[in-house]
């Protein structure tokens, strides 16, 4: 091989190693962010359940009847 081929191989190896290093760094950052994401998702699920309960209470027949009776007073 001539000198130019060696230079091209070395540059390719360096670029591949740099890309792999960046990939590993990005993967590590993603793992660090996951607990925050999971905590936020858990909070959202709790809030959604509370909203479902409130919607059920408001749409029940007894609630409507109680509101009508209160409006007659």
C-alpha cells in the first residue's frame, strides 16, 4: 500500500472511534434522563385517574338531580 492509503485508513479509524464514543456518551445521557421521564409519566397517570373519577362523579345521575334540587331552592 502506498502512503495515501495508510492515511485514509487512519482517518477512517479515528472517525469511526469518535462516532462510537459519541454514541456511547449519548446512550449514557439517555439512561440518566429516564428516571425523570418515568416519574413524570407516573404523575400523569395518577392525574388522569383523578380526572376520570371527577368526570364520573359529575356525570352521575345523582349529581344532576342534586344540582336541580339546589337550583329550585
